[in-house]
């Protein structure tokens, strides 16, 4: 679910990652006109009380443990043409090391090669989206009975991409071979370049295989068959290349392809790690809490000491009255101390962030920004009126207000980026930062009922009785507020989604829009949805 209203300086995308996690992808793109850009992210969870999620059963430490965060630079966007000829192309920069005879540190050679993999991956994804759109148009034409041959746009896009990817692969492989022969690269550098070569081959193969699958609904004859064959030839060529070099990253129809998927995952992480920013976390709130707790202890001790001095002045130290007053003073001192500690903790929780993360450039190790996070529970959460209005489009929410309590958890995050510390890409544009947050919902599933049960079904025609499968699910609303403060530009957007969960995990996610009827739109489901139950006949009743 992409948020089109915040395009530019702050882009958001929300989707299901798997049956136990949903993912929030944030794109921070400072304008560069201000030294500092601030971004605010707020997620409020409205959880049914039946799931037994409270501050006691789900403490902050567990919530943070279920929160997986990845921060990286945005991948530079280069077209195939720019990749082959542009000054900022990592392929061109790699070739220039050979042309000018200046190798530089071998780590920079590996960096350029990995960056080529990252940029090519983005270009292939845009190619896949373009082909999917062209195929959709062709399919619409076929439904109308007018489209029988590939459109010129479809053929041009496919053949231009085939030519570009083959040129990228050939130039990269020839350049790497020349560099290795001329400069005698270390074995680690050679191994790294071989892995990048394998990754590039897999990227091309997977992208073109996906396009061939998308074209499965096209006619089997004429130009469509010829175009599919050209695309499939690229897949076969890259598979053959890896087989020739004895690599295990080849799909085998008669195996579980465990090695294939392992190498894909490893190579993706290996090449993209140059984009990921280093983070250093700290908890300044704990330090302030210790100071406040020390003040609380001092005030309590001052009270106890005052009571002791009063008793000493009024009664002899060996008297029973002195003994009673001293004990009472100690009891009051202990309670005052604990009460002040609670007040101090409440004050700290209201105004101080719990975690602070320094974001460091992976190459220069300079600070490029700072991230602060905190979590609030229950009454400490002030729900915005705009979110309340969105939720109250549902009569179930309105009727249950004040009668059926729910647990409320709010996660807040503030990101400050230093524009002058971010690298520049083509045309001097400041490189953006991608922030990926994955939330694991498994803790919410512990107290759920079994997801499947049966209901009696009576056919009104012959009064036969059957058992129908029914499913038990729970609704968790998650409200998001996104804000950006970038010099002269300030903007805030709100989004409300509903997670439908059962004991197996996430069944689906739907966005609640501000329409009069409260219609849910942009429904997404995991890649392996549960099997649906049997639908009753129109002339039947369930009891």
C-alpha cells in the first residue's frame, strides 16, 4: 500500500512481509535546501483486550525485540542507458580504472561491482513493472478482440532491455578479467567479484523468467511466441553460464532447490550491504531516570532524617517513643521513595525517548543522522482526532467505545538527517535514506482461539445436515501518522489499516479510507493464504 500523498520528501509503503510480520518501508529524501531534515513516524495499535496485550504482559523490551529495523541509502536510480554511458554509472567507473590505469584500493573495486548489482536490480525491477503494464494492455486488447500481435511498445521495451542487460554483463565480465590479469588482485577480491558476477546473472535470469511467466496468457503463435522465445533465451543463456562455471545457483526441477534459494539470499545481502548504514544504539533515558531516582532517594532520606532529628530532640534515644517514631519515619521514607520513583518514571516516559540510535555512513563512519524511539501504553496515549474519525466509520467501533475496552500501544520515532553529511548522486541530488521497519505480531497470537471450527448447515431443499468450516479471526487496527519538516516544507499524513489475524498469523491487511461508508480498499494478503471454506448455496440456511 503506497501512500501517494507524501511523494517526494517522504514516501511510505506498507505491506505484508509474511504470515507473522508486516513491513513499513519509509523513504526519506532530504531536499538539501536545509541543513537538517526531521521525520516523525507514529504507529498506534488498537488491540482487542481478549488478546491479553498490556504493559505487564507485553513490556517495552519485548516490543522492541519484535521490531526489526534496517536503515540504508536509497539505491541510485539509473536507466539502462545511464548504466551503460553515464558518468555516475558504477560500470563506467569500473571501466575507467582500466582505461586510466589507476586501480585504487581493491575495496573500491569491490564497492563499484556491488553498486552495479544494486543499480541493475533497480533497473530490472522497473523493466519488470513496465513489461507487466504492457502485458496488461495487451490482455485488455485481447478481451476486446482487437489485440492479436505484440504492440510496438512491448517489443521495443523487451528487445532494448535484452540488448542492454547483455551489454552490461559482457562489459562487466571483460573488465573484471582485464583487471585481474593486469593488477593481480587478491584472492578475496577475486572471490568477491565472482560472487557479484553470479548475482548479476541471477538478477537477469529471475527478471526475464518473471516476464515470460507474465506473458503466459498471451497467444501461443505469431509475434508473441517469438518474443517469449527471445526472453527465454536470456534465461537459458544465464543458466548455462552458471552451469559452465560449476555454480549451484541453478533451478533443478527434481530437487527442493534449497541451495539455489540460499545462494540468492546470500548474494543479495552480500551486494546490498554497501547501502546499509551502521547504527549505534544507546539509552539516554536510563541515565536521566537514574538521576531522577537518586533525587527521589535523597528527598525520602531527607524526610526520614528530619523525623529522626525531631524524635531525638523530643524524646530520649532509648525510649519507646523514639523507637516508634524512628520506625514510622523509615516506613514513610520507603514509601515516599517508591512514590517519587514512580512519578519520576512517569515524567521520564512522557518527555524522554527510550532509545537513541546514531546513524553512521558505512564508508566514512561519519554521523549522518540520529533516530529516537519511545513506546507508550494505555492512558499515556493521546489518540488524534483524525484517527478517531477514521475508526468510527465502523459501527462496531462506535458501539463498543467505553463498553468493550481495548489495549492501546503507541510507537513513536523521530529521525533527524544531516543533509550535508549525506552523499550526492547524479546532478548533485542528496542521496535519500530508506528505513525498513518489520513488526512481528506473533505475541498477539498466543491467546487466540483455534482458527477453525464447524457450524451446522441445513439445506432448505432436502433438509440435509452438513458441517461447514468456519474461521475465527481478530481485528487489530494500526493507525500511522507521518510528518516531515524539511526547511520550508512541512507535511503530515494519516493512514489507518486493519490487520485480520488468526492463530496462524496475518490473514489479510486492508486500508480504511475516509469514505462515507467506511469502505476498505487496497486489501493485501500473504503469499500463502489459508484455504477458504465451502460457500453455502443461495437457497440455504446455517444454524
